[in-house]
C-alpha cells in the first residue's frame, strides 16, 4: 500500500483516485475550489483545496509541502491541464517547477507527470519519445521551428520533472476518449478530417491503467501512452458517428498527412492495453 497525492481530480484524476484506492492505496486528491472539492463524493478519498499561484511561488510551494507532509505522501501524481484554450498555458511550466520543488523538500519517493502528445513537432511520420525534448525544441536547428509554443511550454514543464532528482515517470497521453467524452461529440467541431492523418487516441481505462503500471514498473522514463493500433482520423470519426447513431455529417475530408504517435516503448516495457485498437475503444 502506498500513500498517493494526486494534484488535480479532474476527468482523469478523479476516477484514477478511486481505482488506486480500491487497490489498497491511501489516496488524497486536490481541487482548486471548495465547490470542486464538494464534488468528490467518495468518503474514503479526502480532497484538499489547493491551487498554484505563479505570482507567489514560495507560498505555493510552502502550502503544497505542508499538504504532502501532513498526508505522509510517498508518491505524487500531477494530473492537471495546461489551460492553453483558456490562455493560461504559459504558467503551466511554472506550476510544475513549484510542484517539483515541493516534492524535493518533502522527500517524495516518486513523481508522475501526466503530460500530452502536444509536445511533439508538427510533422508527418512515426514519432517516438526521443522526437520531443526541451533541447530539441529550443535549439538553433531548423527542426526547432516545427515545435509550437505550447509544445515548448510542456517540454519545459517536463524538464523540471526530469531535473528534480526524484524517481519520475512522464506519461504523454494522446487524445482522451471515454465516458462523457465520446469522439462523436468532437466531430462537428473539427474543420476537417484527413484520410492520411492517424487518430492518436487513448481510452480513459488505459490512461488509468498506464498510471497504475508506472507506479510499480517505470523508473525515470518518458513514455507515450496511446492506443497501439489506429486508423485515419477520417475513418475513426466516421466510425465514431456511426457507433453513436449520430446524424451529424462528417467534416470535410482531406488527404493531409500527419504524425503517428508510437506506443512501442510502453509496450516493450510491459504494459498491456485494455483496448488494442482505437475502433475497439469506441465500443467500451
């Protein structure tokens, strides 16, 4: 049994906490507001109100350090979104620096970061974990220009974890699907779908499974977590609409190539996916 502290009890963090608690761990989660904390309905999972503050990092680190000590924390999992769509993404790296510092002070045994395949450059082809790093994204090479500002922000956040000196795992999740996030809901919001762009997707069950696997089996690793076998975005979203009996039309179909995120590393390290293909994941 481990004492686990999850920063961010959102769409992944909340069910993850329940899964880990069911498997004998002592789990504490955080929400940024009291109203949010009140939505954590499991009586067995305490919820602390905590939010990062980039304007006062010392106070934030102190508050987090106190929470980690009070709960005798061994393992910290950071599962909070960068907030790029809300325009707040630049602070994401600062938050991870604060989290890593608090974990160092509290002598945390393991730090797990839920990252994203947003870190990868915009180029077609199969991409593995070595294709994205902070040095690559900030070098003078032509390759650096293929990284977005959001990718660099996330890679800076990852680097704070890597440099922390704590046993770490960085999990780069691809597009999340599952309960209340059926991909048919996203189809109408897409401008176009390509017959040559792979649908890099991850079901919630495998997101949770990968974190659980990382706790016991991964040490100082950066790994992609994405369903091993997939189809094009055009085929995937057509299948998603059909599986939901939706009358929504498929967006404009194009043939622009895009990247395929490789899951080879985590498979080689021993993780077994619940859903081997993205089409299977539509019918959970």
